[in-house]
C-alpha cells in the first residue's frame, strides 16, 4: 500500500509524494506527517464535503454556474490593466462568456496568482450569492451547516497504520511524532 491517509479527513496521499514533498510543500508535508491534516481539509479546519460553504449542492437554477458541490465561484482579476479587462473588477468564467463578479459575492479564500495570456492574474473563491442564501434548506449533512470539519476519531489510528505500512521508519518514532505515544 503506497497511500498515507489524512488524520483529519481521510484523504489518501501518495506516500512518496508526501515524503519527498512533491505533492505538497515541505511545511505541509511536515504538518501532514504530524497528523495535523492535509491541504484538502485545510489542515482540519474546513468541511471536505461542502468546502466550508455549509451547503451540499447548488440550486438547479444558479445563474453563476458555481461549483456544484460547494456553491463557490472561481473569480479572477488581472494585476495590471490588460487591453481586454480592467484590473479593479473581479470576474468569473472564460472566453467568450466572461462575467463580472456579483457585487454581493463574498470572498471565501484567496489563491496564489497565476500567469495567463492576460498577464499575472489573482484568483479567489467567492461564495455564490445565489446559492448561499440564508433561507436555503439544503445544509451540509456532514458538518450540520457549520462549514467546519467533523473529525472521525478512528481516522487517527487508520492514518497512523497507513504510514506504518508505507514507511521503513521506526514505528515508535512515527507514533511519537503523531502524538499517539508519549516519549
């Protein structure tokens, strides 16, 4: 078995990618191996099923075409004023259907900037104003509408076992690093 499971959300990660820090940064890898979570659950802080939006799925008539699982819109904004778009307005969508971000959309999480044909572009996830209305009844059953990760206590041992199966490292060292044994 080459996967090591996340202690918080149970997401499988390739053991080589974690150990050699090719699937995540060195800091993320160290945190992961200590049992603090993974980038998928934002290290144990965000519900993996709704990505913190508190809703299971979007309304079927969403005009913004947000992500179906988490009611999020991926927005972007150029860092400089390119010929086609102003740099002071967040947008979403791709050519030929680029739209301005709704004014009532709230930024959820900023992502690293990327280089595109329009130059360097900031990206961020926004909560869809249409799908995150307070009167919606389809709250996430996994987190009961809190947006926070609900941790299964058995995942801690399952994750430790998966690392023990993968690693040639001393088992007691792994258990101590994960806080399962006191040294």
